[in-house]
């Protein structure tokens, strides 16, 4: 009987509690309801046509396990998928090219997000273009120093070719013979080394298949950045909605224990007053 009375008192006091909006909810509302800015999806969807490195001929595989009405009367859909870590929009964990550096699951969240620095080279890009130190210093001359903790996003415009594998990779070959024929822009070793020596960025992303250009045979941008535990995002989708500075980007991968990379959902928030 005593228990019942206590319950009644609690219920009454809850019912009488004034409905005060919480400060956390109101602070965050503008981020999520569209009034404070826009969320931009920087991710290509995974499908049969997702572009993988030419030596990966399996690609993305989605197998239907169930789709339709059940005997119980409800609808039910379920699939299983298979994929290499490094295909489509994906993460490069530093261990991908640097022994002893972070695996996918070891990367702290703080290294997967940060203020976006968008280096736009679309006006001068060629299929073998290398982003130079000059491209980075020109960006800084216009926008100030690359901030600490930044995510540097290289915009080449290559994402507009995504639906056309041959145009995107620079070759219609598949398998090992394709590798020497790849043509798409990337980041020079010098630019990677300049970032490491002079700035404190957490991640580098690009809208091409690789942070090293297609014609690279030694992957120096990968090695130079990843041995410093700088993270890579590759095959990013259209970056044109992002201002040069002022947006916030995050790339959250499928968390694979001991993985060297993984499928990535990359998004950016562009505040209403940015750019
Ligand atoms: Zn990769």
C-alpha cells in the first residue's frame, strides 16, 4: 500500500512539471531543422555501378535475402552486401600506407571531422593534374592560414564524371593492365609534405579515386600523409556546394576492427552565414 502512495505522488509531480524547453535541444535545433544552414551529402551511393580500383572486379555486391509480404502478414526486406574497403566513397585509414599507424577503428572521431578547407582547382585541372604547394598557398593568400584540425578537401570537379567509369578513371581497361593507364588528378608529394611540415590538418579528401593521381606509381601523397596519421577520404561526391571556408565536414566510416579503410558516409554542414 505504501508503494502505491509513493507512485501516486511521483506521477502527480511529473504531471505538474512545467514544460520548459531544454537548452540543448534549442541550441541544436537550428543545425538540424535547416534554419541554421544546410547539410550536404558528399557520398556516392553504393550500387552495382559503383567505381572500384580496376584490379577489383567484384565491386559492390548486394544480395537479396528477403523482399515481400511474410506469412505473418507484415512486409519484410533484407539484404547482405560485400565490398572491398577501398571502393566508392571511402575512408583510407593511415595504416593503408603506413605500418603501425591507425587502423580504421583506432581513428579518433576528432580525426574524422573538422572545419573544411576547400581547395578548388577545377579551373586549371587536367587528367594528370597534381595539386601543388602553390595551390595551397594561393588558397591561404585568399582565405587565411589553413586552420588547425582542418579537413582539406580538394575539388577537381571529377565527381561529375562518376556515372562514366571510363571518363572517371581515364581508361576502359579492367584488371592489372588498367593500372598504368589511369588518368585522374591527385595531390603532389610536395603539397602533402608542405601540409605535414607547416599545418596541422586531420584529414585530406578528394573527389577522385585516389589522393595520388592516376599516373602515380609510388603513392607518395598517401605515404607522406598517412605516416603522420592524417586520414584520407576518396571518391567524394560533388563538392561544389561547399564554400572555400566556413563549413564543417565529417566522414564517418563503417567501423571495421583492424581495417585499412571502409565505406564512408561523408557530409558537410554549411552554416547559413558561411561563404
Ligand atoms: Zn583508399
